[in-house]
């Protein structure tokens, strides 16, 4: 078999490509478990919960694995809440962040007993207060703080700077906390931050945690003593190419002593760290073509299936599954979508491949399928879960009929204002 696809058996991947066809996402439960255990072990010195960020990969089979490991869940919508609950997550271990939760979403979260409904604005707090009062139910609340801490990452994935849309501005937190404390139905259980994604230096976590503890001190001084945990967010970076991913130990050293000294439990919300490198996207070469001095490898997966290269210019390693010594060449690996921005790799050195060859696109377990679309009327790919030497289709390939659901060519009901 060709160069190893780290953690996967290439023979099994080829069998999956042949049976399930391509494009297809494949996830390894063993790799997810290994990542979880490494982080869980690193955090052993403090009462903690790893709340998996469902947005990274919401497949029910993936959620089931993480739930069985003891993870909580970080969600951003009622859709993710439904998934987390279907996978069996305990509502108490669910953290609900997001700047635009609707009243209906907040209501479902309160009814479900979500552990931390993280407030991101004062107007959202007003909605939560009304919902909980009307329902006559308790609401368990966190405040997502904007700690004003900078990170190095893609501009689209920085969230913790003062100008970001996320969280309550640092100097308003005490006032907001007092308002929460004054509401009989609301209990303030934690402070949270999420400073960004694909973070490769742990220093900002340390700085952010210190900022949160400053607030804890201020809150305690103002008589608020209901806090149970600090949530340091997600964002732990991984190695896609030549990045230096921080070790779980380095992450733990940055946050555990700070949070521990405040006498609180620790929550974190990793998504990518747990699943990115546990997933590959299998795609088959359709055609070869030479144009304008470039070699093109045209494959059956496009930006509709996997958007990170197009959207963030992200580098994802591509490994052909087929064996044999072949010369290397520099190619553009492109998809079938009608956009020049539809590529998986540009000017990439790859061993020679031809029609029928299956390629594994690595690091696609996070923000892969969940960001896929049906652009160009392409059904979304299936998701396959590998456990040891077995696999199952955890989500079927979408059908063309699925894409037509809810739509009619002839008007059915006309409305007037
Ligand atoms: N917690 C909150 C509140 C978040 O907004 C996010 C991600 C996470 C946790 C998990 O972050 P992670 O550990 O996965 O970095 N689509 C982009 C990433 C956007 C992340 C959005 N928020 C990408 O493909 O790189």
C-alpha cells in the first residue's frame, strides 16, 4: 500500500471507497479516543469536564463515542442540542454558547436543563429572563466573557479580541452578573471564554484564564458565590501540515493552576483537537488534464464537500492509497464545482495518480462534513465510522430526492399580506 495514512489501514480505506463509493468521510473511533484520553489525563489535577464542540463534527456516531468517554458537549444551536441529546449527553454537561440564540432555542435549552446557557449580550439576558420567568423553570447560566486576548490564527477564527462580536465586554461582566444574581429563576454557575480556533501557542489561554479569575474575585467581592466552574473554551490547535500543535500537557499547565487557585472546576470545549486528525475524506480521481502549464488532477470531491482549502486557504495533506513507486509531480487537485476557487490543493507535490485512484484528504474530521453544502446540486457525502477492523455507514450519502424535498415547481399556496 502507498504511504501510510496515519492511524488508518489503507486496505480498509480502499475497501470503504469501493463499497461506499466516493466522496466519503471516514472517522476512526480509536483516534478520537486517544485524543480524548490524552487531554483527560493531562487535566487530572483538577475537577474538569471536556465539553466536545459539536459544531466540529456532529455525526451521531461520533457523538456517541465521545459521550461514552464521559465528555460533555458544547453547542451553538437547538439543532446541536437535539443531536447531543439523541446521542445521550447528560444536559448538565451541555454548554450552550452563541451570539444569536433565539427565544425558542433558549426555551428548549431551559426545558432540557442545559447546564450552562452562556449569555453573550444584555439583550439576550433579557430574553432568557423572560423565558425562564414565563416557564417558571430555573435557568442555569454562564457568562461568556470577551477577555480581550489576542491569538495568532486565521482572521476568521479569532474570537477573543475586544472588537469581536462574541461575549460580554470585560468591564460589563460584573454588572451583568449582578443582574443575573437578582433574578430568582437564574443561577450564575460559570464564566466562559473562547478566544479562537486552531491556536498553536498556549499563552493566550493562560492570559485569558487570569482575566476570568480577576472577574471571579470581583464577583465574590460583590457577594456572588454561586460560581462552580471556569470554561476556557475550545480552539486547541492541531498539526495539519507543519504547524506545531501544543501538547495537552502544555495546555493543562497554562490553565489548571490558574483555575485551580480560584477553587473552581474547569471546563473546556475542544472540537478540532478531538476529531480533525481522526477523519479522512476519500475522493477518487476522475480525470487528468494539462492546461496553461499546470497539471490538473480532477477528483470527485469539491468545495461543496470540503470547503476549508477554498475558504481558509487551508493546507490538507493528500495521500494516494495505491501502492507502487511512481514519480512525483506538482499538481492542482481540483473538484467538479463551477468555481475557480474549487480546489483541494494547489501546486502540490504528489506521486503520479490517474483516473480511478483513490486519494485520502487528511485532517478532515473537523469542519469537514458539517460545513458541506449541496452547491451545484451535489448530494452530500456519507460518513463512515471505523472501529478497529470494522466499519459502518453512520450517515448515508444524500440522494437527489433528498435535495428536492420541500420544493415544488408549481406554486401550492399563495399568500397576501
Ligand atoms: N467553543 C466555541 C464557543 C466555539 O465557537 C468553537 C468554534 C469551539 C468551542 C471549538 O473550537 P475548536 O476547538 O474546534 O477550534 N470552521 C473553522 C473553525 C471555526 C470554529 C468556530 N468555533 C475551521 O474550519 O477552521
